[in-house]
């Protein structure tokens, strides 16, 4: 190693001097702080030199530390911080600058509301399926001949309502004029019978599931009514007007079967056979004789006729003998059904 003394301070070896003289020639020691600073600089140089020597040694031996890690199957997530030293981030002492974004107020546009006019839909009244009430013909002499003004004899009033069942030998009278005490002493006056009764206030005979052989009515006026309910059977029905009035009005919702037909003899009175909308009538024939009315048979418009039609009953010479339910040839129809239209 070379002498660290400067050339001017070197002494020839032949001119060796004593230790004291040598010490006097040495340069003065620097101050303590200067010495410490120099020591630190020397230490850094030594460390730097050591790192350089190590790097040269690794290069000389061709040692790859990353390759050795790969052989050991150690996953390398990033480069070794020892080999890649990074400078520490410079921390600013100033507060972070925040930029306030100005808010823009969006104006709201009010959408005008348009009032839609309401159109009132006219309501159409739907007609009810219930048929209207029948408008029966207006007739005179509605009440029975209670006083006997139209009697043909001097025995008293001749009006009556009488019936007989098949097993009866005599008539039963619901209404019996005094004359019949003489003409039919075997008959008896009753208030009602099986399925049959009479209301004098309304001049109505009620039939309810009634079965009779004969029903005869005389001088009961043009307001006489039979109200039907249930299933009723009568062999024959005869009505007499006797110059006063002997009409028959059938109403109700029952059925009436008449085996031998209905015969109304007005006897020169304004009598009529009237059938209301709810009635079902099955009969051999229907006939009205000697009525002063132009239309002595009146049917509700809510009824239908099967087996014939209302017309003139013709004699062999072509003359009219009355009004009836007839065939197309003008003969009496013998198989008739009159029933409500469905």
C-alpha cells in the first residue's frame, strides 16, 4: 500500500528522525465534528464498495436470483425491492386542493293539464221481458143478474154456477137463483168443492187442480172470471147469456183441459170469450153463438193458437152460425191448444 503522506512530508529513509520530530511533522488533527463527518463519508464509501464487490461476484458466477426462485417454484409477484430500490414518495405538507363542481339548477317546466270533456252516454232503457197487462175488451152488464131482471119465468132469479163430478148424481151450486128451487130440487147449495171456490165480490171462480164432469154458468154477467192455477180437467163447459150477459174470462197461469169443448151461447147479448196471456187451454173445440159483438172471441197477443184460427163457423149453405176456432175450411177445429208464446 502506498504511503498516505504527501510527497513534501516524506522523509528520506536515510534521514530517519526521532519519534518526536516525526510527530511534529504530522499535519494537525481536524476538529472532532470534522472527524465525524469524514467517518460517515468513509463508511458510506465502504458500504458502496462492498455492494459493488458483491455485484461483481454475482455477475462473475452468473447467479440469477430470480431463476433460482423459479426453480424453487416460489411465485414472483413483483420484482425484488432490494434490487429495485425506490425513492420515498415526497409528502406534500400543503392541504389537498378540492375542486368544487358548480351545480346547475335545471328549470322545471310545468306541463299544462288539459281537461278532457266527459261525454255523457245516453242510457237506453231496455224493455223488460215481462209482458204488459192484457187490455181486455170493455163490456156492459158486468155484474150477475142478482135481481132476476132477465129471468124468463116468474119463479125468481135464474142465475147460477153449478158443477158436478163424475161420481155425483146431482149438481152442486156455488150460486143458485130462487127459480132453481123449483127447477132442480135435487141440487144443493155449497160454499166450495174440491179445488173449486167462488168469490162474489170479484165475481171470480177459482180452479186449482180441479177435476169436474160438468161446469155450467148462467146469467153471471160479462164480468164473470175463472182464475186457473195448477192442472185442471173438465169434461164440458157451458155459458149462457140469456139476453143479458154471460161472458167468460180465463186468467191465471194454470192449465185447463176440456174434453168436449167450450160452448158460449150469448142468446143475443154482448157476451164474449176472453183468454188471458198466462193460460194454457187444450180443448176439443171453442164456439160462441148469437153474440152481438163483432169479435166475440178475444185472445191475448201473448198467446199462440195451434190447430186452428179464430173465424166464422160456416153452415152447409155458407151462412155463419157463430164465431169459433176453425180450420182453414171454416169447420170447427177439434184439437186445439192455446198457450203462451215462448
